């Protein structure tokens, strides 16, 4: 008991030391493109877990208009992952050089005052043959790729989906400029969606409070989506009346991340069958999407939660212990074990688990107030027993 108290005092001292720091890892990178004959600068956001558990691999978001969208896209994703409403991902933000050139599929002379147009296929060649190999070589990726774009960038996303449907597994198009060059994007849209076959891909598309060509082209595309005949393809669309063209990407990333996350949630009837059934489900998903898709801690922990609700406390603890081995960087399984021990009246063991949770939470860089509250509650019970 004296050793436990001494260790607890050390933990409490460490808890009082200043340790506030931003979540995630922000890097800069660059790549010289032979295809574009220029250097392209990148802003990169790695998840907080990236350096804490080096067995993990991640999906990658390739973010256009990178300088403009990097902060909100990264911050929104981090908030959602902490609430188990989105998957942790690497964000690769591509800084613009010639925006109109890179995002438009055809040359339109009338647009020349905003820049030369028509280089979208060249830009996609750069992403496919130079940027993606560079990212895969230097970062821990799982081959699940997302292209995200706003306005003309959204047009690029739709063009990529229709011309290179296998290149990305998910597509985010915010207020896409589908009106471009008299709606040239629509020349192949109907054929693309009605041709049938398999396309394991997801599209999120939105529009703000926008009128004229923006609205009419969006509604036209939405109508064609409703009649698609592609097996494995899914989509969501939104019209966000309270937002404007400039903010549609900001609110859109929130919806896109969460909708995509739901696409890969394990069905409840499989979760109730246990961890082997869950792992088999994700192996099938990996084969389907040609990516390494693994169950999240939150998904696997639901099995322990089921055992706890049945009052199978020993089974629940064993499951959480196995998750500690798989996810050693996470504090939550220690907290869950502590909660079970408190329920059983095993207060010393509960404190030990809570101290481990608190210690890990510092490096994990997560809020730990509920750990402190339960710890105080358990200590009070110990003192009164």
C-alpha cells in the first residue's frame, strides 16, 4: 500500500506540471515534379498517434487549395477522431502554383484573366505517378486515398472520379464548379453512372446558399447520382443554406469525414459475435477496397462493453488487456479496467489502472478530467472503507 501511495503521489506531481501542447504533428515537405516542371510544396498533418504507435497505418487525404484549407480540415478531423466520429488520417495539403490550370479539365479562353486553364489531367498525373508514390514511401499509409477539393477544386474531384475512378477510394467535392466551360463535365456523367459494374468508392458533395449556374449544375449532377447503377458506390449530398461559397468546405469536411466513417462501421450483429468476427469483416473490406482497413480501438472495445453489460467482468478486463497490447499508446483501456475494478470494490487495483491511464494520457495528449474525477472518487471510497 505504501508503494501504491508513493507512486500515486509521483503521478499527481506530474499531473500538475505544465504539459499543454497542440495535438498532431505538422510538417512541411516538397517534391519536384517532372510532369509539371516545377516544385510543389506540401503541408502535412500526421495524427497524434503517429509517433506513439508505429504499427499503425493511415488513410491519406490529398487536400487541394492546401494553404487555404489545411488548418480547418486538420482541426475538424482531430476533433472528430477524439469523439470516435472519424478515422485518424494523414492530411497532405498541396499548395497552389497555378490553380486554374491544375483544377480545370478543359481550356476555356474566356477564363484567361484568372489564369490559363485545362491542365487537370496533367495535375492528376502528377498526383498519381509522383505525389502518391512519394507519400507512400515516406509515410505510413494504408492505400486508402481521398481527394478533397472546393469550387474549381471540387470540379477536379468530380473529373477525377469520372476519369480515374480507381485512383481514390473517396471523393469530397465542396461547392464544385460543375458549370465550367458550359458544363463540359456532364458529357460523360450519365454514361459513367449508368454503365454498371463495380466501383468501391464514396462521394460527398455539398453546396452552400448559392444560385444560378452553381445551383442548377449541382441539382443536375445530384439527379444523375440518384440514378447510378454502380455496385459498391455510395454518396451523400447536402445543401447548406446557412453557409456561403467560401465556407462550404469548412462545414463540408465535418460532414464528409463523419459520413465516410459511418461507411466503414462494423454492423452490430457482427460486433456481438466477438473480435474474430470483427477482424474477418475488416479483412473483407480491405480486399474490397484494396487497402489495409483495420478495426479501430473503439470498434473492438464494444465487445468488452457487451461483456461488462452482461456483468462478465473478468471477460471484459481480459478483452481490454488484449487491446492494451494492440493499442499501447491509448489511455482509455486502462480507464475502463479501473472502472470495472471500482465496480467490483477492488479499489487498489482501480487506482493502479487509473495512474497508468493518467500517465499515458500525457503522451497521448488527450483530456483526462474523467480519469482524475474517478480517481478522487475511488480514493474517497478507500478512505471510508
